[in-house]
């Protein structure tokens, strides 16, 4: 069975058909740059471009980098235009895609759903936290495999700032931090999250998960196991498709 998944990020909008039996992309993903400003209409155009690239006409699962309530309504928009707030994203995207059934889910929650089913969190019980490091920091919290949605732990305060303003991979690039210096910031952030939630496992996702060997060795003092996401930066696409299949 295949469902289309789209992952809206602060820098790119990417998507592909997903093989739900394998938990993997059924075709090479296609990506367009996220427009700036990332308004609802301009982002919807980007989603349409990605979906149309494959000639897809069926159900579509879409991630969003912020809180999504009721499977449709956007409540926060830290890394896209503020005009997203209170937008019915399901209606907007469904209309732009010619009436196709659309499911909308928080981006990190989608990545977590995929990792818990097919990746690093598979068969893991207890408290598991997936953290995606990219333009910001996304989070997905699971208790015995059940998702606690929209946690947004990237906005915890760390040293007087939003954590994602100190420890996202964008911050590493913007400030030209070495892997070791950036890992020190990530370690401080993980210690703070661990103090609050005492997870058994941290899964590190986002594009930076491909380079886990460059920074995980510098992180110590964390009691929880720390592993890179196995689906890496495709996890959001897969999780979006999984959620669409479940709700469809």
C-alpha cells in the first residue's frame, strides 16, 4: 500500500510516495525550497508542486513545523509566517490539491511515528523522545509507544533563550560552530530535557542525523541511551503518510 507524504520544513518542502509495508520511500523524494516569506498560500503552492511532480491523485499526509490541533488547525508557527496561526491547513491544502484527502500532523510527531514503527524506536517501551535538529528543534514524546502530541520541547528555555536558538543545526551553521562546540550545546539541552522527563532513549533526527558520528562522541553525562534516527531525514515523509493512512 502506498500513500503520499510531504514534509514542510523551514528550508525545504520534500515529498514522495511511501511504501507503508516497508516504512520507506517508494520513489526518490522531490524537494523544493520553502518560500520566504513562508505564507500559507506560498507554502501550499510548494506542496502542490511536490505532489504534482509525481502525478499523485490520492490521499496525502503533510507535516507542519508547529502545533497542529484537531488534525487541521495551526496553533504555532515559529519558523514560518505567523499568518499560519489559526489556519485550517487541512482545508487549505486539500483545496490546493484539487480536493484530495489531506492529513496534517506536527513534523517531529510524524518523524517519531515513523521511527517508533520502523526505526530506532521500534519495540522500545518506557519513555522515548525523538528530537529533530534542523531550522529549529522539534520533539516527539512517546510513553510505551503512545504519542503525546505537540510537545514542542525546542522552545524550552535554555540559558535565557529558546533552546532551538542555541542548539539547532541552523545555529551551528549560522555561527560556524565546530562539531565539538555544537555538541556541547546539544549536551546542555539534552541534560535539561532529561531532568524534566527521564527518558530511556533519545533519538536524534533531522538532517544532522546523517552525520551523527561527527558529534555524538562528544556528548557525555546523559543517562539515557542516545542513538541517531534510522530513517534519517525521510522520517517525516514516512510518518506523514502513516498518519494519513490511519486517519483515512
